C-alpha cells in the first residue's frame, strides 16, 4: 500500500473518531509485515480510558492474530480545521508499539497544508524503551 492510499484511508477512518471531550480527530492506518491493513480512530471517554487511534488499529490486528508489523501512518486535526497536521504518537502508544514492533518499524506523519509526509522509525521516537 502506498502512502497516498494510506492517507486516503486514514482520512476516512478519522471521520469515525469519537471526540466529545477534546476536539482532535485522529486516523491511523497500520500495515502488517504481510501487507494486511488495519485502521483505527481515537475514542474518547468521560473517564480516563480514552484510546488512541494507533492502539485501536493495533488491537484490531492483534486480536486477528497479527504479530508482525511494517508501518503506520497517523493523521490528526481539530474537526473544524481545513488541513490535517503532523500528529505524532503519544508516549503510551510508542511504548505499546515497542511490544510488537522492531526498532525499524516505520511511522509516517502527514502535514496536509504543506503536503509533506515525514518518516520516522520507532527507534527514533522511542530510543530508550522500558525494560524489566
Ligand atoms: Zn497514543
């Protein structure tokens, strides 16, 4: 799946975000090592149990038995904003990814106004992970 298609699917799923408490809609497209695609949107909650779009996509994939992943693309914006802006995974999601992804796992962001895609690796965004 190319980046353009990932952006298209991320925009589609971001429309499903449940964001009554903080206006920021996020869409994620996760690609497994064998090319399967899972999407996710963020789901807020009046408690503290909100779940980010990235972990929604991972939860869908992992519950289908997937265990190896290639890349993820994340987009986000306020609902009234015209353009999606660069949206990076939160610290919790980075740690969550490190459970299932290798250091070279690809993390893509998208700035729609600049039409700019940035590529990071998990290693770059989480250089020192929790180990016990
Ligand atoms: Zn997160």
